[in-house]
C-alpha cells in the first residue's frame, strides 16, 4: 500500500471522529509488522484530560489485540468544515509510538492525498525516552 492509500484510509477513519468541542477531526491508519491495519480517530470528552487522540486510539486497539511491532502510520486532520492540513502527532502520541516503535525505521505519513510527507519517528522525537532508558 502506498502513502496515498494510507492517507485515504486515515481520511475514512477521520469520518468517525467525535470532536464536538474542538471541531478538529483527526484520523489515523496504522500498519503492523504482521501486515494488519488498525484505524483510529480522536475521541473528545467534556473533561478534556479524558480525550484520546486518533494515533493512540489506533495503537491501543492494535496492542489490545496482541500487536507489538509497527511499520508506519498515516495521520490526517483538520477543522470540521475545512480542508485537511498537516497534522503532526502530539507529544503524548509520539511517546506512545516510541514505546512500541523503532525510531530509526517507523514512518509517520502526514499531509493530504495529493501531498503526503513522510518522516521517521526520530525526526519528530529526536531525543525520545524509551524502554532502553530503563535498562
């Protein structure tokens, strides 16, 4: 599956977003090393701390089904009635990615179908704290 298809699937996941407060809808599409795919959307809550990002929704779904190795994720976002925009993951989501992904190889695809941009986890979280720090 190419980057455009990953973005298209993230757009479909975004349609399930629950964002009545921010009106900013995000979708994510996560690929595992075993070849499975998991989608996620942001799910807001009136108690903002209970809100969950699209990326973490996808990761938590995958991990809850036994997946532990991941290849890449596509992320799209934008306002309720606006065009998609580059929507990088927040710090908490990057930290979750760091827990399960190799920063040297895990790909993060951002942007739109017409203009996908690819980054490595290490590019967006250059000095991340991970499991190796606790050995």
